[in-house]
């Protein structure tokens, strides 16, 4: 495991060596510490400089791993259905005896922690979502009508949304006891869902190849309006909002795409990869997107820094570089040997940008620039 500088591509810490393949990582926004779980059943805690601080053996197969926002603890959800809270017991260390919030049973699917750290929720294959306060006190359970595939807590910490494998999208208002507030049926299994940074919109990835964006009416999700439907070119496994809530990034096994939510159109054609994608995300300023494949190759896309109109965002992104981790851990530019499709696509995007700058936006934008590679 290596920590990189997103701008320079240089390694920011030495390689953090594990005894088995790494499955999950979580970085604390409070102090930069990193948690990792791998297939040898160990949890490991690393400092912001990449030195090993603690290891907990025989912890099992971790499904989800999240820090509390304060950095004073973390929560783990195992595939065997057990949930544990690991509080900080001293400024320099964490407990070796975590608090068991749920005993093993069934399969643990999804976990989320509220942005203020006051409560957390986990979903299971028995159709139930369970919630706890930050000290581990049970807050309540609710049945969502299907095996939990997606779970998210709104930024205002007052609502939760759950997606199931049999196509139920359920909203819940969090008070002293969780209460179902609204329910919508979709065609297909729900893969992922994300609230926008403002909490007023919810993006839902569905197995039928669509992304559905719902908007909240006033303070309630009880009667959600019709969704804005974005049609992707393949299976979508995850979605992520840009920091300003205007753009949406979707990605699946070997393709990613960038969307303008307000306009309801794609900013890019399908960004196809030669390997399965392992992750994707926006930079903190929202002006760049990074894609990483399972063989540790990273592609970075930048957006126009000061678009004068929404249509500018709709028209174009420029693929700057594609990188991979070399033997020293640094990132170096690369194009797959014998495969120039990525380079050609970058050149096509550059040509499209110059056309936009020359005033061709009116003819390029609304006619056909939705899902085709230019």
C-alpha cells in the first residue's frame, strides 16, 4: 500500500507492506492515519508517515471499514454479520478489546457513519438495517423489505437511504427511533446510492444500466418526485458526486463516465479501460477525476477550471495523463504497449475542446454528445 501525492504523482510515504492482499483501506481526515484489512485476517493501523502503529490479528473477513469523523475511533463490519466499535483509549493508541455491537449471524453488507459521528448504521442480508449511537448504544432497527445492497446517511444526519437487491429504494427519517418515510420500486437490483453534498439529491445506480437522481421536496423524502434518469453504456457499480454537487461520476467494471446532473447529460463519452476498475473519485477541489484499475494504473482527467456556462461543463473534459505505479512506487506516464486507444481518445477530447473554444458548442452539445465517444 502506497500513499501518493495527487498532483505530482510522487510517493508520499514508504510502501506499507502487508502479509496478504489488501481488501479495504480507510484514511482518517482528522490526523491522516490509515486503517487496512487484508486476507490474512489482520487489521493494521498506519501513521500518516506510513509506519505501522498497531496490528490486530485474527479479525476475520472485513466487509466495511470506517473512521469516526473525529478520528477517536473506527467501526468494522465483517461478512459474518458482526459489527465492532474500536474507540481510542489513549492519544497514541486504540483499544485491543473492541465493543461488539452485533454478534455474528447472516451476512454484513453495508455500513455508514453520520458526518457528525453521532450515529452509525449497518445493513444485512436479513432485510434489516440496525443503528447505534457513537457510544455503541442501540438506536433501533427497521425492515427494508429486501437484502441490503446500498446504504447512505444524508449530510444533515437526519435521513438514511437504503437500496435492496429486489429493487426497493427506502428512505428513513432518523429521530429517536428510525421510521420509514418513503419507498420507491425500481426495475432491477440497486448497486449503490449517494447523497449529494447538500443532501437535497440522491443518486442511485441500478443494475438495469441507469442512474436515477431523486430530489428532496422541502424537508421530506416522503413523496419523492420522478427521478432524472441517466442511461449508461454498461453496468454501474458506484457513483460519486463532485464537491459542488453539480457533477456525477459513475463507474463499472471497465468503463467510467462523467455527468452534468442539472442538464441531465453526459460530459464525456464512455471512458473505457483495458482492466477492471478498482475505484474512482474527484479531487478535493472538484476539478480533476482519477480512475484506478486493479493492476494499479491511474488515469487523471482535468476539467475546465472556470467554465462560463453550464454548457461548458457539458461539452468537454481533457484527459491529461495516464499513469502506473513503477517499482519505486512513484507514478510514471504510461500508455499500454500496442494500444493507442487511450491516446487517441485524449487527442479527440482535445480537438473537441478547441472546437468548443472556437464557438462550436451550439452544434456539438445537444446533438449526439450524450453517450458516444467523439
